[in-house]
C-alpha cells in the first residue's frame, strides 16, 4: 500500500511538472509572437512616416533618427508649419534637431533640417 501511494505521488509531481513546462512553453511562444507583431507594426509606422516626410522634402533614415531636409524655404512661417506637421505625420516620434536658415546647409538659400527620433 505504501509503495502504491509513493508511485501515485511521483506521477502527480511528474504530471504537475509537465503541465507547468507546457504552460511556460505556451507563454514563451505567445511572447515571441507578440514581439514579432510589434516589430512589424513599428516598421510599417516608420515606412509611412518616411513617405509623409518625403512629401515635404528629402527624407532618409540616419542611425535611429529620421532626417528631413527641405532645400529651399520660401517663408519662415511655412517652414515652421511644415515642421509642426511632422509631429502629426509621425506619432510616437519626437523632435531631436531643428535648424532653419542659411547656415543649415550649403549655399545662400534658406534651408530647413529636421531630425526626429522615437519617443522614449
């Protein structure tokens, strides 16, 4: 009788261990799946942001930042409005650099350079 109880106890512990191992594996697979979805969503949001920025000027990825260069700004107010539109075009990104004037690039024309990076 004692031997039967001992065997039953071992089976219960092995069964419980198997259930916990399967639950852990399921949670790991769920986390991997969710992380993959998040990365895909972030890549899509960045691509859409770059597309919107290219409507304003030359846009490219520089490191972890996105840089917009508007080669010729006709009015300062228009440049500031374009810079403000970046916040609406790229939610989740924050302004990290802004320069508008003749010293922002080569040549005597007034340029605008804006860099944004993911908000932390």
